[in-house]
C-alpha cells in the first residue's frame, strides 16, 4: 500500500469536493493501475474499448452528428461575439 499525502479540498460549506495529491504520488498510482491484474484482464487497449462501446450510439452517423453539433457551437459563438 502506498503512503500518499493528500489534501482535501472543500467548498464554502465545508463539504469535501476534491482531493489533491503530489504528482509523484499520482505517477505511482497510475503505474499500479496499469500493472494490476484487473487492467490486464479487462483489456485496456483501444481495440477493446471500441469493442465494449460498439453499438451504443443508435442515432445517425456519428461523424455527421459531430459536424452538426460543432456547426451549432460555431453559430452560437458567432452570435455571442456579434451582440
């Protein structure tokens, strides 16, 4: 088990909202996650991610949808700058 120094970040009401750790601690955590048996079993490769997410999107062609949304963002952005 790693001995990790952490700082709890709270909101104005004192409710914990985040944890801050040193970057070197994060690198150690990341390495342990990568080398864990669960990560190897689940197949953390790009191909396995594609396989796991296949057929989730049932709408139109994904690229067509993405272009449509980006076009709407650009139109909104231009409308904001013209005001």
